[in-house]
C-alpha cells in the first residue's frame, strides 16, 4: 500500500530516457499500490496514459501481479476494489480474476460462505464461465470451512486429468484433492473420516495431508494418533518441516503430554527448522502443566540460541508460568524485558 514509494521508483528509476523501462506487469503492480492506498483515480490515469503509449493491460497481467499478492492474504476488499478499476479501464474481470476472488474468500475466515455464493451468481449473471480452477477454488473454500459434503461433491465432479491444469511445479491433482478432503473432515470435527480418507488415498499423500491429519488428532488431544502419522510420514521419506513440528508440539500440549513435548523438541533442536515459535510452544506446554522450572529452563535455552528473539510473547509466557503472580515476580519479569523496550500488553496484565 505504499503508493508514494511505488510511484517514486516508477518515476525516478523506470520512466524517462535514463530509466530502466517498464512494462504492463510493473504498471499493474503500481496500480495495485495506488488502489490499496485509496487512490483509484490516480491508478486509472496511470493505466489510461500507458494505454495511450501503447502498453495494454489485460486480465492475465492484472492476475499475474497484484492479485497474486492479494489472493494468498485473503484481501477480498482489495481485490474487489481492483476489479472496479479493471472495469473502469475497459478490462472486465473474467474467469481468471473471479477465481482469484474465490480463493481469497477461502483464505479469509472472516468472510462468509454466502459471499462465495454471491460471486458465483455474479459470474452467472455476467455470463462468465466456471472452469476447473473455479471448482478447485471452491473446494479450497469448502475445505477451509469444514464443509465435507460439498468438498466431496466437487472432487467427484473434477475429471481425472485435472493435474493437466496445474503448474508443473505443483503437487499432483490427486495429492491436492486428498489434502483438501482431509482438511474438510478435520475442520468438520470428524477425525475418523479424515483418517479413512487418508488411508484410502495414502499413495497420493504429501506432507500437507499428513499435517492436516496430525492437526486433527491434536484437536481431540490424541497425541498417540499424531505420533503414528508423524512416524508414517517419515517412513514414507517425507521430512518434517517447521509446520509439521509445530503441529506435533500442539498435539502434545493439548494431550498434556510433557514427555512427548520434550521428545519432539529434542528432534526439532537437531533439525534445520528450529525457530522462536518452537521455543514458545515448549515453554507454554511446561507452563500449562505447572512445570515452572521447565518453562524457565527452556527460556534460558532460547536466550542461548538467539537472545535477540525475546519478545512480548516470551514475556507473557513467563508471566503465565508464574500465576498466581506476586508483585515481586511481576517486577522481576517485566524488568527483564524493560531494557529491551518491551512493555506489558493487555494480555500481560490479565495474568495479575
């Protein structure tokens, strides 16, 4: 949304005789910054001026730049605003653009399913066809909302050669479908259906399907179930990543399994995926289970690992660890972070 910075680069570094030049893609990105900052008229003038200079923007250009940014962030309002700009400059949104909008709705849990139905009706009213990407976008949406029935319905409607529409670097279509169905089952609270779906399509399972299943077992406090699929994933030759380890830590925490939490943390320490979040997880598990010394011990390990990573979350976990807090302990912990310019938040005060 920094339109001033974007226009500065455009005018000083790209435009003019000494500039490096620009094309339709850079223009659509600058227009994106202008729109995000509420400068719709400026974006319109920029594109119309470029049109007069012979640089034409089509829906593919719009989709390749700004919408690739907005879509994964779930920025539905921003995409809508950009679509209005497209209409204004004579490039009506097509199936590609509407698919981005549907995927953004899927990414934003605050947007209701009703909005997706409105989008589909809008496409119908404008004579914009649905394609296989539209179905995949809808399946992503239904999966994220835990609507297993509609997820299955779309999966069944997709042709066997759906993988042909995926980029060559993407997982196969079957792997994507399996992941989305398992996620829908987990989100709906039916871990046993999720497990059945996994076992049925295990040959196509990738790391995302394993992670979804692990999270499902974590949600019901079944650490042994999470461990079973964590080990099965490794046996299949799929290495855990930071998200997988985080899901396993969450499973141990929800199952109140301190030994399991300590064991998985040892594995994380030996991996290349260690981050602050993993330290916070093990500290929180110790605090939750009343192991104050364990929480402080992992705090010291965090400081040894990277003292610069201590933040407000670290402070709040230590405060939570000491509940019921004495005035002396409050001052001790707050004082440790005061020198780092970290001040108590509302959450911090909630532990008093």
